[in-house]
């Protein structure tokens, strides 16, 4: 009887395939299947109750889902643009430093090293009504005579979350744009200077086009992060007040684990994944376009 002999490359990959199947593929398939059922955590047998596309249809007509989607897009739009502008300014300033630049580059990466949960607790304390650093500073400077409800007022709570996101991730843009500044060839800049271009014209027509591929890479990375934002929002406001800061993934978490409607939560999760993929494809198309404009090919 001939024994089945696996090729050496498959033998080497087999442990990784088994582990990935156990921790990624099986849960993925199970969650996809349960999104077509009325599965509730309080009724395990309901996972066999097939409802087809009912959960998806319900999500697409759910006002709460689209309100959370709108707030997620708002957070993504405001946070990404401000992070890009601040990261660009930070990279330009660091690139001009002649001494201690390595130390500055290391310090730029510090916010990225903190866990989102830790950042959430940090800014929850900073914006606290009673003992928060922001209110204490404003009152000490005489700018206000009362405590500002940063995490209780709906608009201020969203501002606080955006501020925390920007603090955490501006360095992503800063590091990537700084890498782009180092990669810019000197010849076009020197030619622009010889032609009499001002500093702004050199930046607008020479430096910025070379930086755009790096900016779009950073935006693609951050769009995925913001689209699935959960930790900071959950810690700082828990989606409150009155769901004014409820984002897609906090809504999904509440639906799945608090309301125990796991089948419906998984359906919303897959819709959210497709929306995140859409944003990623958009930024990669812009990246390809900017590379073609620079003559780098696709």
C-alpha cells in the first residue's frame, strides 16, 4: 500500500495553514453563515434558523445603522484630513532640523505605540468634567467659570473622540511623509530654484506631487483603522450620550453582545467590511493615479 507523500513545501506550510484555519477561516465562515440566521446568544439553537438575506435587508433599512455609518464617515473625513495636514507640517519641520533629527523621529512614533484602550482611558481622564486636565487648565486661566461637559454633550463628545484619534495617528502620516521627503530627487527642486520658483511654488508643483503616493498610502492604512474604530469610542463615551457618538463597530458590538442578536450584528459587520474595502480601493486608485503622474508606472 502506497503512503500519501506530501510535497516538502506543503509539509512546511501545514502548521501555519492549520493555525490560520482554526483562528481565522473557521470563525470567518461561521460568522458569515450566522449572518444568514436569526442567531441569538441567549438561544444557541437559533443558529440553525435560516432567514436568508433578512438581516442584510434589515440593516440596510435601519436608521440607527445609517446614522452610525454617517458618524463613522464624519470621523473618517475630519480625522484623516487633519492628520494629513498636521503630519505634513510635522514632517516638513523635522526634515529641516539638522541636529537631533533621529531623536525627533523616535518621539514622533510614541503615540503609535500606545494601545487604543490606554489612549481611551487617557483622554477620558483629560476631558473629565470634574478632574480633567482640560477643564482645570481652562478654569485656572480664567477662560471659563464652569466645567465644560466634554464627554456628555453630543457635539463636544465627538470632538473629543476626533481629538484623541488625531493625537494617536498623526505620526502615521508624519513618518510616511517624512520618508517621502527623503525620497524626493534633488534635481527637480534645484531646477525649480534655478527657474526662479518661490518656496510655495516649489512645494506646490514639485514637492507635493512626489509626496502624494505616500499620503495616499497613509490614508489607505488609516481609513481601515478609522472605519473599524471601537476601542477609543467604547472607553471614552460608550457610544453616548444618547448614541450621539455611536459608530459602526460600537453599534455592532452593542447589537451582538448587549442585545445578543449575533446574527444581525454579523450581517452589519459584513456590510461595514464592504464599505471599508470601498474606501481602501478608492485610496489605492488615487495612489496608482499619482504614481502614473510621476511616471512611476502602475
